[in-house]
C-alpha cells in the first residue's frame, strides 16, 4: 500500500469529509482558507491516491426493516476456496460487511437481518458457501465513531499520553521484589 504525505490543509479537508461527506468545495475552502477552485484538485489528488475511497450514505438498517444485527464468526472447511466463499457471501442480501481475520476464525460477517428466520437463512447460506463452523452474536447496541484525521494520528491515550506515562514511571519509587 502506497502512502502519501498530508499537509495540514489536507488533514482539515479529510477531517471535514469524514464528518460530512456531502461538504461542498466552497465549504471545505472556507474551513481550510482556500478557494473552491483550490480545494477541487486537492480532493481529486486524495481520491486518485486512494486516501479517499468513496463517498457514502450512512443508513439505519432498522429503519428499512433490517433491525436484527448480528456478527457471525466463520471458520472455513479445509477444502473451501476463500475467493469462492467471498463471492458467495457477496450474494447474501443480509450481509453488510465481510472481514478476513487472524485468530481462530477466518472471517467475520456483519449482517442486518429482518428477523430470526432471516438470520437462520443467512447462517445456512454461509455454511453452503464453505463455512464449517459459525459462531453468531446478536448486536445489542452499536456506536460508530467517526474519527478525524488528527484523531487517527494520536496514540490511544491522546496527545502526549506516552510522555506522561513515562514521566509517571520516572517519579514512582522503584518496586522491591
């Protein structure tokens, strides 16, 4: 994967597009201190470089009758072809996302089902596609976090978290065994 260098203006543009994918070049320019004509080439460069991979709508699947959300862990049969499995999963209407994993399972599916019967049909379709073992969990509550580019660059504890942790360790007396 190729990486590009982002300047502060690129970060401002990306952060706003994460918050509002429908922001106009005029709005982005006002935020970044540029004209709309200067913003356009920057956005196109970010798209061409693969930094921006698309502009999408976020949908409440419950509002369209698919309110039963499940995470399904999948271990493939030893003879299953992963490419064919992925193609088969793409045809299952309830599947929203397929993730290839490390660990004891090969994949995880995020499915938005109509009801328990639809979930049963989904799991059966996954098994027909090559799943040997499935483990299903119902999502009780979900909360997406749309991080800005600046937030993505910070360590888990926030800016300066590692420095403050190091300072804390230095000020503590040594522990005796």
